[in-house]
């Protein structure tokens, strides 16, 4: 499910993202992002990650990994980009067939 909401997207992403996935919803900051196939694919990869890890565990892991990487880099954007879930999603957002061939726990290779 995709919902266009600048308010919720900004709230959940601290105003830093154009889209964010809060299972099972993909929030987009603006309606025109619905046409951005790479962005939607990126967020759908996160949906798959959350399903295979369990929703609560996925978000706890995501937050813990961000905190560890932020402590290391002292840079919000760099810490965010180094999260294993983000690395997988950014690496494959351009591949329309990725989710159909993705192996379970694929994010593990990006840790």
C-alpha cells in the first residue's frame, strides 16, 4: 500500500526522506514519486526485508545498526547509507527483476 503524505513521511524520517516504509505502508512525500520506479522498488525491498526478519525485529535491527554506524561516522547520511538494509536496497533498486530472484537473507552480505 502506498500513501502520499508529506506529514507522515517527514515525521517518520525526521524530514530527511522522500519515501519511507513503515510496514506494510510505503509513505511518499509527494504524489509524483509514485512514478519513480526505482524509489518504489527500493521501498519494496524493505518490505521484503521486514517480512523475512519479522517486522519488529527488522526495525530494531535497523535502528541499532544506524546507531552503531552513526557512532562510527558521526554523520547522519553516511550512517544511513551504510545500514545493510539500505545498501541492499540502493544496490538493487534499478533491477526490476530483483525481488523475483532475491534470496532470503540477502541483506546479510551487506553487513
